[in-house]
C-alpha cells in the first residue's frame, strides 16, 4: 500500500499542484486530432508537454517570475470519442463551461486547431465582446476542406461567425490560399509583426476581453518540427516570447496552445520547447 502513495509527477504540468478549488488558472488537455489534414498525432500533444515540463525550470529568467508562485490546477486530458467529431467538440465545450463557471482562467492544450471552435463558442457567452489573437503559420480561413466545414483549416472562419467581423487578429501567418488571404485582407485580420502594428493592436484591444490561440507551427519547423503541418520561415523562440511581451498588457481571459504532434520529433525538443513556451505564456498572461 505504501507504494500507491508515491507521487506521480508526470500526470500534471510542472508545478500545477493546486486543487480545483484553490486554483485561479486551470489547464485542460483536449487531445482531439480528428480533423488533421496532413500529419495526425496531436492527440499526444498535452501528455508530451506535461512529461517534458518536468525537465524545465519553473523560473523564467525572461520574466523573472516563477510558476510555483501561482495556483495552477491541471485537470488532465478529456477522454474523447475520436471517431465522433460532434460529440468530441461538445465534450470540450462542456469542459470549458465548467472551468468558466468556476471563475477560473482556462488554458487549453490541443489537439488539432479545431478545438478552438467549441472553446470560443462557450467563451462568447460569458464575454460577448470577445476578441481573438490568433498566432499561427496558417490563415485557417478555408470555407471547407474537401467538403468538410469543421476542420483545423476552417476554424478561424468559423470562429469569425461567432465573434463577428473585426474581432479576429492574425499574427505570424505565412501560408494559405489566395482566397484566404483575400478574405483576411477584407477583414483586416492580418497584423504584421512590426512594432508599430503591434502597438496599435495593443491600443485597439486595450481593456477588451482577449483570447489567444497559439498554433505551435508559427515557430520555425527547424526549431519545432513536431507539428501537424510544418511551414518554413517561422519565428524563433526569442521572437515568439518577445511577441508575448508586446501583448502582455492585454486583458487575456484564456488561451490555447495547439498542434503539437510530438512523435514526429524523436529528439523531443519540440515538446520541451512547447512546455517552455507554455511556462512563458502562463507567467505573461495569468500572473
Ligand atoms: Mn497552423
């Protein structure tokens, strides 16, 4: 019986030891990858991030803050019926409802990018003025993918239906169809990664509830190859965390980190990098 009481640290993200009741911020794994158009495997993302997190420091030398000072709770992964898209999305939405009704900040780990749709559907009920900052290599604005309108490549188009026009801002985008870029231009959603543009975005979003959706493929695939749809020409780690710094004054009410497909990177550096990025996001936006 003694052996049963040993701690099993890998089951949570590092330092996420607070109980549900005492936690202000809650991590939930949404390991759905049924809409991956190229390389599946994002269902293993959340557990790989948790495992890798025990190899990193809880202290951020960039922010001079420590995760152990926060009250973080890790709910683990949702158990999803992978073949059933609709009920998987419904279960994710229900879980987000539970987190929001507990008045906690949700951090969702994907899974493929489609998980952002049920999350946003739930968030707009609580935050009708919600704005979304979408950090991604891809536009994700397709009307459909091979006839399927619910996909990780259509998710931001669907999200706009719930948010309304003028509420979506896309950063780091370098891939999409001509039609998607046309639509993005008409919606004025693309924000160049320049100081002037970021400053006016910050000004525009000041005081408004903001949700951040981070697709890890925004990082250069040379540095983070373990993603479903790698796209050359991406950000370095330093560029990404300096982008977080540019957004640090926003009123962030939650965020997600999606598309880590750890098994395409046998070195595990992608998972490790993802867990450091998660530490930086938590310390920037939830502390
Ligand atoms: Mn992407």
